[in-house]
């Protein structure tokens, strides 16, 4: 392919900026062998796959969710433009560990990041993140919105923030500037009065006029003038906050599962992300203001790698009024729950269900929760369309090739499935998150193609790096655990018989292995202490592993735990042996990060090197 003169000069400029290290020079040299496309990576948050019509058609032969009406014209259009990997699974069903697996290109058991712990890049096994590798290939790297990768670096025995993107328009300062409609933050001052101590995680809404409306009983106690303000927000924005039978609703606490945004469409936090991306692309080599901050616009002489981390439909679930009104016209089928399911459910998964219990909600509350969730997804779909259109327009205007990677949620979300809301479990509704890859060059990712082979979130980093020109066969990239999805599409990558993952958040340490027919999950560690009794599960009794086994063809909703059914014991044992040898013995890493994220002591377990070969016969 003939190289554009514009991009040739971009490569020369990148060479001048890179440090004179052999790996960086090698990586840049690799990138120069291809015309580097602009890359846009879009990730949503807590989004279930059935909120997308295209995925429902591919997986179930129907337009709508099993629960009812959904709307996704822009993602559907993106699927028609590119290739959909419809059986993609996340590695961990919690925001931070899932996003770490994507940015590191590694399974949790190889990165040592299992839940929401802050960690550092000074541990001996650490490698550069995806955006750092892209920068070494000559890319300008930009992040907008939510990141969720809790990476720090240790300097002078002190862990400090470590930016992995060159330009970062993050949501935290946007909250403080009142540009997100809703927010929470530590407040050190109110009405010009310094707070000692500060109010931690004070929640607030912002009106179209820029007025802050607080939802904090602590604030009301310390400042009587705000008495009743939290209750006012509950009524004004029609909020349904999560509550349990033992913990009644509170006006300032509990995840917001339904309600209406204080801002119109386009002015919510996700609306700002999409519009700021457009502003970034229009402000070529020019500064542009964002609230109290100023950022430099895109440099069209360099290839662009931009990651947009949308917050929707993560709580607070607050769709704009017009979307909410539209979806309130639809009645949804609420997932049914029986106490008999809870009795046979693994104890670790019971823990999550009880923490996020929702089956005690009234019928009206359940309807509102589902209506507003899907309304929020539909609103987000419009923003995805806005961002992708702006990106394609920018690339075409500069005659530059482009690639779009769309990931439907860092994990899924329950809407009374298994009697609960939230995520954190290896059930399909929490772990199944399709990916779409579309490109101006239709060769690697053909239009309207559907790939049904298993794929995983660890495939995202190698896919983007390979598209950028990296030679993944070199030692520089041998730490990556996934496959280049272009090779999966062409049939040049091995076909996986299973996918695996592990997460420690909420449930406690638990790993899963999923085949086309079965999914088995197990408790992998006696507790969360790193490096202590790492092979506990290899010698523990089967019952102590708290097993959960489900047969997908006969039980697609994963209700009937077959782990102790004698007819399935042989299958369970084979899956157990494979899973434990992989996550505990094939390059396992556990790190004593420490409460200050400054620890670097690592513990390794490699008694079953090569166990994760992708092959499993049942």
C-alpha cells in the first residue's frame, strides 16, 4: 500500500520524540511498514448485550431483548459496517479489573489485578499499557471520560498517579466543573466555608442553569440551610435508589437505578464526552476550553488513538427526559426469581445476590428500573453514533484510514436476573459482551460479518496494536495473552474451546471456565491475602470450592446448579481440573500491592505451564 506523505512526516516527527531505546526504535520501524490508521476505541459501562438489536438478532434471531423493547440504530449500523465478535466474554465482572485486562492485554491471574485495588507499574512483571505501546508506535493518545484503570507508579517510595494517555479529558474534573449533570466528590468547602473534616463522596445534581443541588444528609446536619435538599432531589428527579429488606431507602445513599437526568440530551456527562471529542477533532493544533481546563486539539500530522469511556448505563441511571418518556410507553417482562434457585446457588454468588437484591421491589419499581436502563442505553447509542460519525468524518477529511473498536460494556448488568441488580458474577448476563470492529479497509474486518468463535477482552490490545503496525511475533509483545481479532476473522488464529476469567470483587476470589455447553465457576482462594496458600484450591474438597455448574443448552438463564448432580460430576471434574491448572498454575501472579499501592513483592505459581492451550474435550 502506498504511504501518504502526510503520515510519512508524522513518523519522522514521532521518531524525533521517542527516547533512543532499541525497543521503541524497533516498534516505530515496524509501524512504518504500514499506513497507520486512526483508531477509536469506544467502551460503555455495565451494558448488557441484549440492549443492542443487532446482537439479539445474531444470538437469538429476534430484534428485541427477551425483556422487551430496545433501540440501537447506531450500533446496529456499526455492526453492518464491520465484523461482530458476538461471543466475546470479559475476564472480570467488575469495572476496574475488567478495564485493567483490556489495557494490559492480560488475564487477571497474569497481571495480578483481581478487583478494585490500586496497583503500580514497578513490579517486575509489569509491561507497558496499550496506550503507552501505541505512543511508542508514533501515535498521539487521547482518553475522554471514564478510565477505571487504577495504575500508579512508585517514585521515592511513594505511589503517585501515572497518566497512561498523553491527553486525558477525564470525568473527575468535569464533575467539579458541573459539566456532568450528576456527580460525587470530596468537598473541602461549601459557600466559601472551609470544611474540617471534608465531606466525603458528597453527591449532587447540576441544573441547566448551573445550580448545584446537594444530596447529603451530612451536609444538611452541618448546614441547616440545606435541610430537606436530599429528599427534594429524590422527588424532583423521581429517583429509585437501591435498598434491601434490611436497609430501607435513603435520600442520599444507594445506587440510583431509575430517575430522570437534571440535564437535557447532549448536556449529561456522556453527552459532554461525545461533544468534547468532536471539539477535540475540530481544534486542530489549537487549544480549546473545557470548564476550568484547557486542552490542545488533535494534531493531524500524527495518527490518532482515542479511547472514549462512556459512563452509560452505569448507575446513576438517569436518561434525559425525552428518552425516558419514550421508554415509559413500553411494558417489560421482569426476570422471575425463585427462592429454590437461591438454595442451590453457590454461596459466593448468593453473597452478590443478597447485596444487590431487588426481587422485593414493587412491580412499578421493577418496571421503572428496566425502562430507564434501556432508555439510557438508547440515549448512549445516539452518542456512540455522534462520536463515530465525527471520527470517520475527520479521518476521511484528512484522507487517513481508520479503525473503530466498539465494546458493549466492561461487563453486563442484572435487571432482577437471579433476583438481583449489579454485576460481579460469572453468569452470562454479567460476562457476555460482544465487540464490533469496523475499518475503512474492509479486508481484515468485512462488513456485516459475524464471528461466533469465542473471543475475550484480552484480544482488544493485540487487535489494536496489530492494526497500528506492531509485529506481535516479536519479544516486545510476547506478554500479551490474547489474539489479534483480524486473525480470528480470517481463521488464522487458534479456535478456543473455552474462555476463562477471575474476579475477587464482592463475591470473593472466584474463577470461571465457559465452553459452548457448560460454565463452571469455583472459589479459587481461601481469602484475598496475596501469596498465601496459593494452591489451596488444588487440595481443597470439592464442596469447599463452592462450585456452580450450568448447562447452557437446557438452562440458558443458568438457574439450575448441577455441580452436585451425579450425572454431571465427570464433566464438572474435567472443567475443575482444567480451570484450576490454568488460573492457579499457568503463570499465576499475586502481588502485595499494599494499602498505598507502593508494594512490588510478587508471588508466582507455574506448576502447570502450558495448561491454558485453548483445548478441552468433554
